[in-house]
C-alpha cells in the first residue's frame, strides 16, 4: 500500500511539473500595481508564493524576484525569475524566467503588461508562454494603501498549446510607495477541472529612490 501511494505521489508530481512548464499551471503571480516607475528608477520585489495547496495536495512553493526599470514616465521593462518545486517531493525543482514591457494607460490607475517567459531546468524541454495582463489599481490612502486587480490570459506559444484565464487580487501597504511597500496577493487560474489558487507575499523597494 505504501509503495502504491509513493508511486501515485511521484506520478502526480511529474504531471504537475509538466503542467507547470507547459503553461497549464504556470507561474502567474504579479505583486505589482498599475504604477510605472518613472525614467531611470529601479525596483525589486523578492517574494514567496504557495500554489495549489488544498486538502488533496501540498501544492508547490515558489521563491523569486520581480525586477523593474523605468524606461520613461509611462513605460517600464520588467523581468521575473522564479524557482519552484512541489512541496514534499524531491527533484521537482524548475526555474521560470520572463521579461516584458509595461505601459501606463491611465497613470497610476490602469496599465498593460506583456511578459514572455519560459521554464529552464527540470528536464522537461523548453516551452514559451505569454501572459498579457491588465492592472487596475484603486488607491485607498495615497501612496500608503491600495488595492489592485489584475486579470490576464495565459497562452502557451507552441503548436497545440492551450490557454487559461487567471486573476490576481493584491493589497499594498507602506509609509511611502516611492520607497518601500509590502504586498500580499491571492490569485486563481481557471482550468477545465475548476482551477488552482495561489497566495503570495512580497516586499517592493526602489533601489534608487528620488530625493
């Protein structure tokens, strides 16, 4: 019975990892808002995410960082590196990298982000995906507390690859968003079998704050 349980667990782990890399259950946290940084500004957001943890699965853990650089007052270039693994399983780690432009549509309130990324490592080959995302940010206390909703469509860039909708709901709080802010986020990707949730925590800080 224990042997059967172990085989089943490993099989599920392999299936989950294949889905993770092939964009069916991808990395989809945001931990950002509709703001753009401003020309020459640099921002980093280290984070932790737990994906797919429920009564039937231990889910996956992610550690990573988002990095942003302001190209102009209305355009950022943003990148992500994310290392993830199945909780309780050995040799299931893989790394996701992505990069793309972010455009301010309504300053500080609505923005569009178009990242492209791929998985590296894990022995599953290379599959690319894109995640066009809209950010809608509602300030509650100016530069100190705000809410963001970020709907997106996740599309694999390969023949026969499907796509899924996902949405993240984020809260940011801090003394001054131009310097440091704490971020918490809940998201859900919608799949044919009901979907998978994720929860993230991160800290955003500007590396060269304006004086």
